[in-house]
C-alpha cells in the first residue's frame, strides 16, 4: 500500500516564492512574491545566489505565516546540486533541525509527504518544505558551460531559476497573510556569528540587493485596497489542507537520452497516478485540479497516451506546470523543469486559488528524473520517480 | 503499463526532432560566412605583408580567427550565434576557441589554478587528444612512406 490518508488535518500556513527574471516574464509572472531583476543577486556565483534564494524563500514563508524562526521544528528541503549544497548552506542560518531530501525534481512532493506524515503523527508542529533550482548552476553541473555555442535539442527543458517554501502546520492558518517587507527578506541575521568587518560589508550590500528584487505587483499595497488579486489585503475564504498522497516507485522503461527527461519521467507519473486512483478509490472526476511536475510538452502528451492505454482520460483542467511555465515566445522548447518548477507554481498560483476556494480538491504529482552527469556516460538508463499529494480547501 | 520495447518505440517515433532543413541551411550559411571572413583576413594580410609566405599567412589568419572567436565568446555573443547556427559555428576554428574560453569563463569562480587551468579543456580536451594522436600517426606513417 503506497497511498497515505492522513488522520489529522495538516494545514498549509503559507507559501513563498522567489524567481528569476525569465520566470517573472512567464505565464505565472503575476503570482510570485519576489521576482529578481537579475539572476545572480549581487553574489559572486550562481550557486551562492541559489543558496540565498533558498534561504530567503524560507525566511519569507516563515514571516508570511506569522511565525518566528524558533517556532519551526524541522526544515526539509532539497535542490539539484551535488550534496544538496544550496539547501545545506541555507539551513545554517536557522536554529532548527534540518533534513535534506533528494528526489531530483520531485523533491518538493517528497518533502510535503514526509512533513505531513510527521505532523500527522505528532512528532512536529511546524515544518517548512523548500526546494530550489537555478538555471545557470544546473546547466554547469549537468550540461555545458553557459557561453558554449551549442544547440539545445527540441526535447530539452529549461531549468527554472526559483526557490519556494511551504510552511506546514498542525494549527489552522489565520485568514490574512502577514505582510512581508523587503527588510524582512534581506535583513542582517542576528544568529550569524560574523566579525565586524564582514558585517560592515554586509550592511553596505543590502541596499544594492534591494534594488535587484522586485516585490510582485499583487503584493504592493498602495492604492490597491480591495483589489481582488492583492495578496495581503485579501481575506482568505478558505484554507488549504494536505490530506494524503501516494509515494512514488522508481520506474525505468529504458530511456537513455538525458535531453529527453519528459519521456523518462512520464511512466513514473503514470504509475503513481494509477496507483493513487486504485488505492484511494477516487476517480479523476473527484478532483478539480490535477497537476504534474515538469514533464514538459512532450512528456505531458506521453503521460496522456500512457493513461489512455490504461483506460483513464485526464480531464481538460489537467496541467503540467513545466509545460505551462514559460510562454512559447521564450523558446524553452519543452518548458520548465527543475526542483523549483512545481514548487514555485504550487506556492504562488495553485495556493492562491486554493485559498480563494476556487479549487476544492487537487492532486499534485511532482516528477523527477534520477540521473547524474556520469550515469548516461556509463550506459545507464534514466529512471523516473513521481510522488503525489492531495490538497483540499476548507472554508474557515 | 506498456512494455519497455513498446514504450521506447513510441518515444523514438513521437519525440520532437530538430527541423533539418532550417538547421542545415543556417549551419551552411553561417559556417560559410565564418570561413569567408577567414579567407578575407588572409587576403588582407597578404596585401599588407607582400613578402610573407603562404604558410605564415595561414598561421596569422588562424590566430586572428581564434582571437575573434574568444572575443565574441567573452562578449556573450558566440553562444547566441551557436543557438541559431549549430554546427556552422562549432566546426570552424572560432568554435574551437569558444569551447576553450567558455569553460574558462564558467570556472573562473573556483580560482585560477583549480578553476580556470584545470577545467579549461573539459569540452575541448577530446579534440586536442585526437588532434595530437592523429598528427603522431600521420607523421609516423609519413616517415616510413617517404
């Protein structure tokens, strides 16, 4: 039995997202909390930038939930880089227990499931689930240097530059989100044990860093009172509750093309969705939103084909977050991918819709392709994995 | 679920492919243009330095093309050309310069020694190895054939 049904409600307290400029121009551009104007954010390397995005996504989510960092029991998170370096380096800023997770791009699903099980069992009260990915750091680790003049194949996907964090809690969230100011995101951390010289340097860089961030339009207060998409003035009519999910199995149907991750992940998504419907006794009609992670356009069609062979037709509202991430003019071919892809869409677009009560029950299936740079060279095929979790909205 | 073989057939038949005509034409035009520029530079050198031998002209021409390839890589323009032209901008000597300079720029952040110097040839390494081996073999055969 791989499907879990939680006995107690696990509430989603808040979601916070930080994305890069290209993502800000994409289809969900209005929904993110912070859009950066450049993708290095005054840092010396893209890895450091990813670490900062990750740290500040967690900070923002904690603040938005109206909590202090001491209230968090466990940080859970992961990313795509070697030894989870951005997540681990981000976690050193928090005085909490830390569990690093890796399931490639489906890490977010893994984190949500493990966190909600821990809360359900009563081992923890508040847990943050965060993931991040960065186009430039992932490109350098998995593919080629940025400036190399090679052509991307048409099955390629674009790694999302973004970090997102969800705060899960056993307590009900309040009806209004806390306002997050720039100063809350970029602040001098009292817990950091740094010498005065570094502190001086840090203070100087803060103004510079603020210029790079662009708090999303929907979060700006002035003059927009009562406007519907205003995140902080809106009183949420519903709260989002994680109710269960299905843990994924590693599926390998022998795809060996690392430029075609959608095809490698689609069978895993198909297996998880089939198992979920079989074990929970629900049908696609019981949901009003089904989201897969980052299959891309071809992977999405492959999943539809695989499910139709099993007699399941995905309804019209089915969406692949990767395929819908960018506009066609942005020339990403298959769409977005990466650990930050499904996370940033969930914490912005989907969560807002849940809190407004526009979705009643949704199924989110983040998918991941499990490979590193060397396995395809050693003639290994690429297995895929997908975890599914269900979220319901309940009226206050 | 589908069998392994069946699924692999489905993917290989349905996966989107590169538009052959467009990419081939773009590669042909851009590759040809780069070669024309190289020839033009050679002709100009010949005009200025009339007493220079053809061999020297070819060496200077290659040097200038390598410099141009590196310069446009550093300016962040060569990868944009590469996205459009593909093989057309990879095969000429400017593409070789690009494949050396781009990792050097990328690994600049790990320092000069373990970054730039160690990682510079990650892309171009095989080309250099094959070049050296091929020239050794040709020289070896040539020595006995003469």
